[in-house]
């Protein structure tokens, strides 16, 4: 099972760890899901994709800083740096388009 999970995680098809069930980032994601469902009326698969992208981005920011939910002090440069790092991992152009869409949705919400 471990090789399959590793393969899925390398392709961002499976999260590394289960998402937390409490805390500031959890609360932000809860509000984000509600916004996507009610205000944007997105399809469930789109919502799942956008939430995964937001968790990857904000989760990395939480680990790098002392911010509770990852949005404290967020700048355009942070988003650009994240996307450059994703591109350097070898993501395809199509995957990069998806990442940009995920972050664009998050930015609209914030």
C-alpha cells in the first residue's frame, strides 16, 4: 500500500496527512468550503481540488511562519514563489494551470 500512496502523493492526488479537525486552518477551510458551495456553487470535485490546493499552499505557509492559518502577511510574491517551486518540481503545464486556478479561487475568497 505504501508504494501506491507515495505515487499518489507525488502527483498531488492524495494528501500527505489527513486534514486537521480543529484549529485556525481548519476553520478557514470550513468557511472556504461554505463559500465555494453557496456563493460560487461549484461542483463537489472542483471544490475538493480547490481545497486541496489551498491546503497545500496555506499548510506550507503555516509551517514556515508562526501564523495560525497561513494568510497572515500574505503577498503576491508568496504566491509567485509557491508557483515557481511547484514548477521546479516538474509539474506539467496542465497541472500548473490547475494550481493557478486553485490559488485564484482562494484569493477570491480571501
